[in-house]
C-alpha cells in the first residue's frame, strides 16, 4: 500500500471518509499555491502535492489528526483562508497533508461587556466584522485580504490590518487562545486583560506560521465603532521623503490616526489611479477614528502638520476612492480573469513589506529604487507606499512587477528579487525584512540574519515543541 493510500485510509477512520480530499484533481483545485498562481495560469503542475486534505471540525479532531501524523512521520501544513503570500502553504515533499481548519468557523461568543470575541480558527474575519459592525463594534483588524482570511491564519502570520496605526496588529488584539501541539496535547492560554506570569505564551502561536502548533480557538479584543465620526484628509506633497517626514511628525508628536498612507508616484500611477501627480510628488492621506471629540481634534492637528510640511490639501475624494477599492484585488486573485492577464502580459505583480526606524527607512527605499532596476532587467515597475506607522518608525510596502519568461521557474525569479530587497534591508541595523506577511518559505533563507543571535531561541523552541519537525517543515525555520 502506498503512503498516500495508507494515510488516506487511516485518516478516514479518524475523521470520516467524507472529510478527506484525496482525489488528485480535487487536491489540485483545492491546493493553495498563492504565489504560484502565475504558474497555475499556464497549467504548471507543482513538483509536490499533498497526500490529502483533512478537514477538521473540532479541537479534538485536530488533536487526533496531529497525533496520527506525529506518530507516523507525516508532515502537516495547517490552513484556514489560504491567502498567505510568502509560500507558507507550499508543499515541499511527498509526505505532507493539509489540515484544513476552514470548517471550524464558529463564532463562539461575542462578549460586549468584556469587549472580546471568541471564534474558532476557521471563522472568516469578514463574517465576524460584519456581525460586530451590525452591533456597533469592530475588530479593528482589516487586512487587505479581509474577504479571504480567517482567524487562525491571521494569528499564525502575525498579521496587521489597514487601520493598525490606531488599533495595533493582531498581536495587540489577541487576549487568549487554544491550540493543539504536534503530539496531540491541547493547551489553552486563558484570555485576561494583562498577565505578568512569565514570558507571554500567546506568542508561541502568534506568528508561528503553522510551524509550531495548530491554533483552534482565539479570543480577541473588540472596539466601539464610530464610522460616522471618522475624520479624513488627503494631500499631495513634494516627494516621498517629505511625506515620510510629515508622517513622522504626526506619529512622534503622539497623534493617533487610524490609517496613514503615503504613496510614491510610481505606486499611484500603477495602482491608485484617482490622483494625478507631477514629477516626484507623493500622495498622502490620514483617517482618525474614535468617540466624539477625538477624530476632530487629532484630525485638525494632523492637517496643520501636513500643511507645515508644504502639503497641498486635496479634500477627501481620493480617500473615499481608497475605501471603495481597498479590498478589490481579492475579487480577481486565482480567477480565470487574472490568469488571462498573466497569459497576455507575462507580468506578475507582487508586494514586499519591510520596516525600519525613521532614520533608516528613506535610505532603504532609495537604495532599492536605485539599485534593483539595474540588477533585474525583468523589473518593469518598482514603487512603494507607507501604510503602517508607529511612534518609532514605519513600514515601506514595495510594489513591483516582474516580466516572467518561463512560468515553471517564475517563482525563482521572484525569490531572487525578494531576497535582493531583504539583503538591502539587512544592511540597516534598525530594520526588519518582514513587517506583516510572515517569513514563509520565501524569506526563510534570511531568517538567521533577520534574528541574529536570537535565532538560537527560535530553533530551541521548535525542537522542544515539534521535535519530529512535522509542522510545516521549511517554513519560518530553515531545513538543516
Ligand atoms: C490580496 C492580499 C492582501 C493581503 N493583505 C494583507 C494585509 O493587509 N495584512 C496582512 O497581514 N496580510 C495580508 N495578506 C496576507 C494574508 O492574507 C495573511 O497572511 C493572512 O493572515 C493569512 O490568513 P489565512 O486565513 O488566509 O491563512 P492561510 O493562508 O490559510 O495560512 C497562513 C499561515 O498560517 C498557518 N495557519 C493557518 N491556520 C492555522 C491554524 N489554525 N493554526 C496554526 N497555523 C495556521 C498556515 O500554516 C500558514 O503558515 C494579504 C494577502 C493577499 C493575497
């Protein structure tokens, strides 16, 4: 009996045959190879396929499936929304199954007294947000992939949302969680407002990218939602660097916008569309949320700061356009429409998000924009925007387009390009190569440099929690 037959038989006995997808064509359709969607458009078949996709509907089923895999040396990739972008879900050998947590989609409890919501890992974030909005609350977490992503994946990738400058990233929102260890043991970190009982064990799961535990349930904060009170302001500013200086002024002085976005001209011309810029001009906008009194007060101060940096106020039309179109890309990803475009143009568009302190961000942006076009003749566009800002620094979201000659090796070109941006970023001592998409298998080659001496701790953690390395091998932590 082949390994595939045995695994399918054994897991069918554990979960029921109706919960195991094993047919090759069905796997191919369900197999999420996000980054490889370009190759998919040309009917390229990936080198490795999962043995099967096991659908789970309870923590107990997750536990039994993991224990089976651990005992039988079967590798496991956890998935929920399948929208991750750094090859987290790429199968790299012939002994891997997907554990699909999408059926675990229950909202367990919305607790407006204690301002938290508890949901299973497969609960789509869009469904929770819609429910909360109808009640006058919000999760405060709105990734661009909101129509696609689910709670488990969001926590496991340490995701951040478009309103993060006010609400924080997912790490600021998770109060407690339940997870299954590779040996099948179920552990729970009780949700509390704050805890000083040793290191924060939530972080074993947050950002673990399926390489340590399978998250089954999560409790996150909720916030009162005041959409009608939102303050918005759009500006054109002399250039990207002046825009960064204005954003720094806003953040360092202690104002709390919810969205802060600053686009360079290339990004505006290729991806934005609703603003016309001249020369090196940049487009910048802010929103402020909160209860009565706060949006107006912070908004007016932000407006004064923008004008003091020479920005021209252009009203709110372009901001409203962003609100209308901010998740639109999710409608076409992985669809025939996108595939047709790939086949017609041979061009693949993608993004990469790095982050640094205020002092270094401009130099990283300049170095990438100056040096990469020379190194990569395939590069047809490279721009960037700032979208997540902090008191002590900000991110740059590089947007790029590569002309791909060969679909089968397109991902290698993308890996080389991503690595080149990481290489530049790592020259700066207050910068990180990964702001919020996670490491995956795409950036894992740089993780040792990224973490420096503390990489040893991550490795020890992996060895302690997952000694047989069954959990998403090669993701987050490089293979030996
Ligand atoms: C168009 C687009 C826009 C995006 N915008 C953003 C953005 O604004 N902000 C942002 O942060 N990200 C963004 N992303 C990336 C992606 O949406 C996030 O990484 C998201 O968190 C993935 O959630 P998911 O449910 O789709 O997870 P999946 O893709 O299913 O999985 C992601 C990772 O988490 C692991 N995982 C999944 N479920 C579990 C579980 N139950 N237990 C343990 N591990 C698990 C997987 O093994 C994998 O490593 C974007 C992606 C796309 C395609």
